[in-house]
């Protein structure tokens, strides 16, 4: 089971790297084919948001590691505290939201709600194992992340 989760994680990471390279995300600048909406944020807000997103990635990795060990409650706690609706205050969401276009705000809210739904699914998995349902709920979280990144940029 752990090997399967590890392989899935590697596959997802590889796919993300390939997609980023195909879309020119590794160059450090927006190329002529850039179609994402540029969102100008004050430098301090932009740095804060990028730090939050790096923490979101770390949280997803820690969630996957907990799932691989069958630690469903731990996975749920990480999801809710670091990604879910309960995390909004710790991320300073209310301060940065006013700088975001409505669609970007909606994408962020979608991710936070999906993370809270995942947390519920993960807690339930400790009692009634539902591996497909839990992984589908985590996929919904990442889909929300990818949707926002596909539509918006701050650099």
C-alpha cells in the first residue's frame, strides 16, 4: 500500500513538472503565450501568498505520507488546519482577498472547502475504509489548486 501511494505521489509530481515545463513555467518570466490573468499584489502580500502556497504543497505531501501509513486522523488534521476552512485566519486570507479578482477568490475558497471535505472523508476512512473516496477528495483539493494556477499569476 505504501509503495502504491509513493508511486502515485511520484507520478503526480512528475506530471506537474512536465506540465510546468510545457507551459513555460520554469523560465521565471511570462512568455508571449502566457494567457493567465496577471494579478498585481503588493510585494509583501505576494511573498506571504507564495509562502502560504509552499506550505500548502508541504501539507499535501504530509497528508499523503500519513495516508500511506493509514494515519487517517493525522491526514485529516493536517488538511483541516493547514488547508481547510479552519486555516483561513492563520493564512491571513481576509487581508489578501481584497487584492484578488473575484474568480481568484472563488478558486481559493473552492480549495479550502475541498480540503475540509477531504478532512471529513479521511476521518471516516479510519472507521470505514474508502480509499477511492479519500483519494478522490484529495484530487478535488489539487484540482482547485491547479485551476487557480492555470488562470492567475502574480509574477
